[in-house]
């Protein structure tokens, strides 16, 4: 990051890596380095709901993060279990709410047509997406 900002004048970096937030410790280590370097850069990243807390999201915001991307995939509990997403709608709702509260712009990715999806479960996914404070889908 330092090389990109100093050499090329980059002001915003997108971490498009599904493993960026694989653990809370990894994110905290990244934030420590970013805070130590005091770079004038904004950034976005992909997160996992099961590794996030409100305090960690707030710290990310304070370190220049302005958007978090979340692969939610479905708004139906049965489909989430089938695809082994490892998170519930309640957990998703909580983390998206925290991200919005601390000033991050939550963006989500959904997929319709999973093997167990029906017209009803896909409509449930759409309603779920509309019910949480997303800034982009």
C-alpha cells in the first residue's frame, strides 16, 4: 500500500479478497500496520460476518475503510445451511447494521437459483435484502 500511494499517488484501494477478513486477528494485524504507517489512503474490503464485531468495524472506519462487501448469497435460512454459508440471517442483519451505524457503506452480493431455491425462497431473499441497511447490491 505504501508503495502504491507514494509511487503512483493512489488514494483508494479495494481489497477484493474473500480471505481478507478470514480472522479477527488478521484484520487487527492489518489495522495495526496501517495505523503505524499513517498513510493518507481510503480503502474497501470483503468481510465475513463471523469475524466482525462493532468495535472492529469502527476501527476499520477510523483507519480509512469506507465500504465493506459481504457475500450474503441468500435470505433464506435453509438455503444458507445448504450452501454451508456458516452464518444466519440474524448474524448478517446484525453485522450489516453495525457497518451502517459506524459509517461504512455495506454492499452485499446475493445469488438466486441455488439448488434448494424455490420462487418463495428467492422472494424471501429479495425481501431480506430490502430489509437491511445496504448501500449497494
